[in-house]
């Protein structure tokens, strides 16, 4: 219930002002966000890759309602990718892009603007030897996001996409995206969605995740299993054995600041583990979703506010 309230409140300006105005919020944000600048992000990337992990980097921002701001976000990604090129990490580093941050929400022209800006990001990524994955947002954006994905894959076939198991449509989307060369990040979903389009009970979301995972693991694409759940990790290993996937045929993805010990353990066992590294000053929406996802995150926040 508290998680649902946090998600519902995350778009209310007075809630944003209240949370952002708490001095100790920054202490908690630092756990989940690598910093506000490219320099901060590079520092986190160096630490993670030196420890044997790989990364996907998100320049924070979403629901941009101004074409100039959308273009500025695309330029920020180009700067980030220039920094990744200097690190010479190859496919050990990629970027994650929310299309709403690059213009998707700009009315009738939003889809076209988002595609143009995403294409610029993909061009910069190609020059840096890095990949791009499109984040998925709430259910109203799915068709547009998959449309942008199809267009990008004509010139950038390695472009990945996130699929949210919580959405009732996602098994069908996973089937459509399970072909050779298709990179799909499977997540449970972190948006407050109506029951008409999404599973609401945790048990139902978990079951849907397993069904989607089975589709992807039995397909010919490259599954990116985004989970911190030990049970889902165990199921992934069972499915990998069943469908004869080697450890190079799929990867795990986890969030920056969450279960770092598990990230290291999986990497030490020979798995590719990609850490989702967010940075930037527009951290509020991302932060609220991280609190809403897990009771442990909320408890951590409350302990920090209590000075413990």
C-alpha cells in the first residue's frame, strides 16, 4: 500500500517539493544515484568496471514538455557517450534512454521528435562502440516506444528495449521480440498502472515475469534479466540449462546501490552483470520509484530521516 501511495504521489508537485526539501534526502539519493554530472558518472563507472561489472547509464529526466529540453537531453547523452568512448569499454558500457526525456510526450509530434533524438543518441553510441537500450515507461507509451524501436533497428539493429512483465500485453511483446539479435531487458515494472492493463498483485506479477522469462530464454534473442530476486535468478539458471544457453547468451541487470554483494557474487561466478547507473540533477521520479519498489528501500529512507 505504501509503495502504491509513493508512486501515486511521485507526480504531485507538492510531494516533490516536500521530499526534495528534506536535507537528508540527498544522503539517501546518493545510494541510488551516481551523482549529478558526467564526471560523477564516470567515477562510478570506473569503480564498477574495475570490479568486473558492466554498466548501462541513464541520464535522468522524463516527461520533457519542451522541444529544446528534449534536444538538450540528446546532447547530454552525446557528451556522456564521448566520455565512455574515452574509457574504451566497448560493449561493457551502454546507455539507457527514456523516450519521454527526448520528446515523446510533446503532443502529436512527440513520436517523431523522440525518434529523431534517439537516432542522434544511437549515432553517438555507435561512434563510442557502445549500445543503447530504450527504457519502457507507463502503459500509454508502449506502442510508441516499440514503434521507435522498430525504426531504430533498421539502422541500429542492436538497440535494446525494456519490457515490463506487470503489463498484461507483455507476453505477446516478448514473443514478438524474441528473434535472433533482439536484446530485451525484462523488468517487473515500477509504474502505478490500472488493473485493466496490468497485474496488480505481487504474486501475479512474479508469475507473469516467469512466463515472459521463459519466452525470452527459449527464443533466439539476448535476454537481459533485470531482477534482484533470488528466486527469479534461480529460475533463470534453470531455464538457461533447459534451453542450453551459455553464460554469454544472457545477462543479469541490477540497479546501482541495490544488492552490490549479489552483483559481485554473480560476476565472480562468470555471469555478465550490468549495473543500471543513473546520474543527473533530475533525480526525483527515479528516486521515488526506487522507494516504492521494495520495503527495504523505504525503511532505509526512514532510518536516514531519523538519523540512524
